[in-house]
């Protein structure tokens, strides 16, 4: 074994070979393998006294180079040694998995991972409850609650032929009692139905999402029941998940009969059927994406009090806000005997990420320029107008709701807003000023909710918004201004209209890019400007009052996998 550097990834099988070493005297050699680095991560070195060494690269969160020394001695006591360097890189998070339900608000200690390809969410911990019967596993999953999220279940599967389970063995996933093939492009691998869709959730995770190899793979004979035994197979790549029992079997929630259910054998990557009264492990999954049970911030009823609004109260702390609310919003009796209330102005740095910040007013709320609002969730709910002045920032580990019941919501520009979800709702105009940055893990909703010809929603010049889903709904005009950008991992919907004069406008050099579908629509005019970019990962649906109300500039970049709507003929 010459001194060497071996590059590997977590989960890889490493093979070191010193068998070509010889004793000049023709004697027998003895071998001894040792880990000599000071990384603090102990490797499991099997059979360290043989001429070869095989071990698995450990699951890492950062790059580590290990030093493995082999010492070779002969009968006369002469020794020689050399060191192999094994550089192990952490397994990159599969692109289809997204962390959900952090244990720490705003943290990355995720308790679940959403698989966008299958539209399901896996529990991060694959062994919370240990082994149990099938009936007990069903009950455990149904009773599980994580950060308030319920509705969990066991992973499901359905027949590959689309009708009934085939119990014959195969090595390529063409029957149900089988191993399958590996793929990481999402197009094949695992078990596939007649339309090519994945029909086994555990199988997809094993073979496609994480790219593991089964214990029986096709050997070229053409027989689906024949096998080649790979040198490395099983649940060696675990991704971001913890406590996977790599040599054990996990229950599926799908029954085969009254006596048996399907299960998944991790050590072989094989679907098998198991008697329900036997004990196996259980791994919970949730249909669709999950968010923590949403607060009612965005659906709070308006502050309904009679009277006028005059002057304002300044708040520089949460205590000041509480005093304003408990004073009945600064209520006094006017000269005419009627109630008078005060608006609220927020100044400075208020709140923290561990506590909610909820501000209500029967009048207006103004956030001073360069102020900073922080909260585990943030709700600003004004009966009249809501104004967030220049460069005021908002940071939340949860939901942010900015609402004006009777007037406008103006974010004047230069803002940084970070949140799990964001809703901006105005009766008349909802406006995000220029050069703002909105970074949202989940949903962004911008809407004018009143039945008014003034109902407008606008994203200002050079503002950048990233989110999972983006929805923009205006009664009259929905506009993305010059060089404004919206980017999502899922859908974008921009619509206007309860009247034929409504407009949906993508201004010159604006950009919308969605991981899946884009919907643009209006009961009036829909217009895509010069040098605008529209990129839909899936379908692009564009509608207007008539196809004559559709306008698509020649110098624009528009891409999609399919197109629909009465404006489809205007798209390239």
C-alpha cells in the first residue's frame, strides 16, 4: 500500500489493500491497521489484522481527512508502515428535501423533511418508538404530534401494475415483492407504476432520494429473479435523517391481507410482506408539506370601536405597546362627548425572536424609518392605514401579517423582511417599495381585499422576493414593477380582477421564476413587458378578458413545460 489520498463521500465503502507487500526473506507477513488521526471521529475498522481493510465512511456534517496506518512485520521482527489518507465529504442534502418544523424557533434543527418530488413529509427521526406490531404502529403514527402538527401515518405503496400486488420476486422493481434499481434523477429507480410515477414511498426514499443500492441487482442474464451481489449495498446513505435502523425492517401502512402487511427491509432494499403480529420499526410520514399549526394573526377581526382618531402614541418597547392597548388605544372623550383614539408610531428596535409581537389599533400604525421589529410571529393590524417607513426591517421565525382594514399598507422601500410566511392585506392599496428584500420560507400573499376600483397591489422597482409559493391578488391592478424579481420553489399566482378594467402587469425587465407552475390572469388586460423573464418549471397559464387583451413583448424570455389559457397563442 503506497501512501495515497482517497476521496470518498459519507456512506461510501472504503477498501484498502496491502496484500501485494512481500518479505525479501520469503517469510510470512503480519498486518495491523490503526486509525492514527486526531479527528475525534472513531472509525469502525473490521478485521484490522488482515492484509486488506474495508470500512464505511461515516455520516459527517463537515469534511474530515482520516489517517489510516498499516504496520507490516515479518517473523524476524522487522517492521514497515505507511499511511493512507481518506478524505470524506459529507453527503449533500438531496435537492428534493427541505427542512421543516425546527425544534428551536428560527433554527435549523429540523424535526421533519419535506420531499417535494413525492409531496410528502418524513419525520427526521426514524426511530422514535422502537419495534412494535403493525396495529400498534398504525396507532402510534395517528396519535403523533410534532410542533402541533398531527395527521401522520405510515409510508404507503401501491401495486406496480396498477391493479393487484405481484408476489413473485424481481431484482428491478417490476414486481412488488422485490428489490429495485437506483436512481437519483427522479425519473426511474424504486418501484414505478404504469405511468412511470413512484408507487412506493419507502422505496423512493431508499433508491431515488438517497441513492442507495439494493442487495440484489440485475446481472445481465435477463432474468428478473437472478442476482449479482453488489460489494456495497443497503441503507448506507442516510441523508439528513437520524436513527435509521439500517439492518432492520420498517412497516408500511399498506395491507396485503387481513394477516399481512407490506414492509421494507433496509439491509437489502427489499419490499416484503410480513405478518402483522410480528414486531418491526415504524417511521412516520405526512401527506403534503407541513407547517406548524398557523396562528390566527392574519384572521383577527378588525378593531371595531366608534370614534375619531387624533394625534398618536409613540412606542419604543413591547411594554409601551401593551400600555397603549390596555389604555383602550389612548381613548379619551372629546369636547362633543364622543370617543377619541390615538394612532400608534413604533420607533427603534422592538421585540425578540422568542416572543410574539402583536400590535392592533383602531387608527393607523406607523413604523419609523430604520426601526427593527422582531418576533416569533408578528402581527400589525390597523383599522385604518399601515405604513412601514424607509429601511425599517422585520424579522420573524414564524408568521408575519401586515393588515389595514380600511385603507392602505405601504412598505416604503429599502426593507429586509425574513419570515416563515408573510401576508400583506389592504382594503385599497398594498405596496412594497423599491429595493426591498423579502426572504420567506413558505407562503407570500399580497392582496387588496376590498371591492374598490382603488384595489391595487404593487411590488416596487428592484425588489427581490424569494418564497416557496407567491400569490398576488388585486381587485383592480396587480403590478410587478421595473426589475422586480420573484423566485419560488413552487408556484406563482398573479391575478387581478372583479371588473373588466383590471390589469395584471409584468413591467419591463421584471422577472418571475417558479419551480412549478405560474398563473397570470385578469378579467381585463394581461401584459408582459420588454425584457421580462417568465420561467415556469411546469405549466404556464396566462389569461385575459379576451386574447386581444393579451400583450407579450417580443423581446422577453418565456419558458415553460406546457402552456394553457386564452393567451397561450401569444406565448412563444
